[in-house]
C-alpha cells in the first residue's frame, strides 16, 4: 500500500484497567485500506508512575518507537508527592535533541517520512507548575494536521494523573490554540471499554534499541538536563533515579544531575 496519510485513518480510543495500573488508555490509528498499518499511543497511569508508549508502523520503511516514564515519590518531610524521575527512550527519529536544555519548551522527535511528518514533543514544567506536556501530531505540509496532547500532573497529595485531549484534525493554516482545542470535537470513530487487539498491544510492548534521555526538573523552573545512552528496551522500565541499573538489558548508567544554579 505504500505510505499513507491521516485522512485514510480510522481512530479508536480504548479505556481499561490492569492489576498494575488502575487507568489504561490507548489511541489507535489504523489504515482503512490496510489493517496491517497502524500506530498506537498507550498511557498507563497510577499515582506513583505514568508510562507512555508510542509505536508507529504506518510508514513502511520507517518504524517509530517512543517510551516515556514519569515517577513520583513522597518526600520525607511532609509526605508530599514530587517528581523523582522523568526519562524517554526513542528510536526511528531523524532529529536528536541537544544534551542539555535551559528552560522553556523542549521539542523532541521530529520524523520525516516521505511527505508525512510525525512530530512528538515533551515540554517540562514551567515556573510554579508540576505539569509535563506531551504532544503528538501527524501533518502533511500545510494541508492537514491531526494531533493530540497529554498533560501529566503531579498533585502533592494525590500523586500523578493525566489529562488527555484529542485527536483533533485541523486544515490550513494548521495552527491551534488552547481555546480552539476546547471548542473542537475529537476525531474518534469508536470508543471501546477494553484493551486493543493483542497484536497491536504486543507491538507497543515489544523490545527495541533506542536512545535514552534523562530529564530532570529544576528546583524552581522547567529546566532539564539530559544524557544520551543507547539501551536495549524491553518495554518495561526498571531502575530508580540517577545512577540506575537496567537488569533486563544489562546496561549500567551512571548519571548525576547538575547542582542547581544560585
């Protein structure tokens, strides 16, 4: 069938729960003319951990994988939740972000596949906020843009939670604002209370070799510090914090966060 575009896609939203995560979500794009071509964005949510997994096989010669993990823990002084670790593993992109960032928006993972563009970005918390933002979009020039985004919030009492909006479809000029999103209707053809088909779940849970970025929130600002390593990822992250050990893939990473600026 070759490469396809978003107007040829069927969009499904799945919701379910598992023993490990009380909230599970998945957005599945499937080619209406070839069911073997699809992409899946899966979110697994509990108070201490959010796991985002994206797998794209819509493009014949360019499979894409992105996994993102956010972990929160209670502090010893007040028992309040705070971020302990945020990290990303990606494979199949054509853009590698720099190894350090200094505040503001941070965009990753722009993938060009013939005429189709798949864009995945991660934005760290800003001043006085505990919200990470993740956005994914498909676009083709200025003709069409289909995107969704997720806010991951860390409440000091309740822990981690997510707010998901989309997918939304926009025609030229393709820009969007918060108010426009609020007024728009998501382009979902079917909503299912249950898991996606097993082959689709197996794909997003399968192992891959990718590049890892450790993102560490600053003390007062949304600045992050990244380090890049190549890891064998099995679809389940293991290890705790800086200097973590990945037992399943036999990779040891030594990383120390920079000291906060005065």
